[in-house]
């Protein structure tokens, strides 16, 4: 984590890649980072390009027969792919027993240096030299890695037709399927963001304070839902109401309707904060049921008067 304004490096490493919130902190910032552990197909961005003629859907997955780990970098992997279909023969693939077969499709890897044609192994169930049979009958297996490695050890991506609800129009000339991948974060990835320090605007604070403090629950009828359960004590247990919607710094005074001061509370915390009251007077006595008035003094931000009731 680096402060790009000053160039200060706040920390250099971390091991929390699941956004668990247990990583290092710098200048009060705890990055919550999630990254997939492996290469994966981006199912949202993958699909046939605009202008498609086919209504087919492709199912692309990492080959079950792959000998190389999914996170092993090699020639043609991991890169996005383009599968171009045609009415004519445009490439040659490997088929059963290592024989060559002309086909009406071509697979290219979108590498940083430009498109690179990849070898494929193809199971052609009906002999039409293209992907036209849904299910497990036909399969294009994309090969990656050096040519010096046996083709069966280079199996990478498995491409099949999904079964459509209506009749399948076989991919043909003008149909291009783009395979997009999701990548784990790498050493060259960087995320830049801007943060702002929190400030309090006096004008906005005054506007927000007007009429906002309130009491919960009001009226207080014997109990409040947020009161702690009695444990290891005799009798009623703790009672509690809360003054909410308070400004950052203020004083709350509670009076009887005759103007007698019952209790004084202070709040020095966050904006929109709250202060609990245990329903005991300044003399540490239980308050009596009745109607009470509270006054919130927020200094330069103004004051507020409200009322609440306690019912036995």
C-alpha cells in the first residue's frame, strides 16, 4: 500500500486474499482484497460477437484431461480466445490417433503481442468438420504450451455446444465466439483510489440538527427491546432508553414537567450518535413514571427541546 501523493510505502505485503479484514493497516486504511485463486471463464463477458448468425450456446471449461495446472503459464495461456467459424476449411486440427483433419473453424489466443493461432484436438461426430452436435458427442480441445510436448499433455480448454430449446443453427461464416477470462491479481496489477478526510460543516451541522434529536422508545412502557437480559442479578435488571440523532458534542438535560433537573448526560462522539440513559436520577434513584422534558444543548449548533413519557 503506497501513498501516491507523498510516495510513502505504508506496507509491502499481505496474505489476506479473501477480504476477511485481517490484513495489515496503513494510515488507518485496511484494504479488503479479494482475488480468485485460479483462472476462470468470465461467463458475463464471454459469448458470440455482435452480428452472429448462430443461435447456439457454447460451454467452455478447463479440460478435465489437462496435464498442466490451471495456474501454470505457458504459450497461449492464460489469454482470452477467439473461435472463428467459417463455411470453408480454414485450419487443420489433430483428431483420433493423431491424424490431421481440415476444419471450418480456427482458434486464436489474444496475446499482448497480437493474435496467435493455437492447435486443437477435435472429435467430429458427424463428419462435417465443424462444431454442430450438442452434448458430449463433439468437442474442441484447445492446446497450449510448446509443440515439443505431446498433444495429449497440452489439453487446455474444452469447447462444446450446449443444447438449445429450439433447433440449433450451426456456427458458420461471420460467427466469432470470444472467450474472456477472469485473472487472479498479479505483480503488475495496481488499484488506485482517492480518499477524503471527514470534516464537519458548521452550516450543514446546524441544518441537520434542527428538530432531529429524539427518544427511543417513546413512550417507555416497562421495557425496551435493546435492554440487556438480566443475568446474575435479582429484580428487574437494567432499564434503558436512548437519546438519538445527537450532534457530535452536546449536553442533554432531563427535567420533570415542573422544571426540576433529573439527570445530565453528555455526548462527545460521532455525528448522528446516541446516548443511553438507565432511568436513574442524578441522586441514583429510579425515576417515577410520568412525562419528562429533555433539552439538548449543542453550543454553536443550537439547542432542541423535546419530551418523552415513562409508563409503569
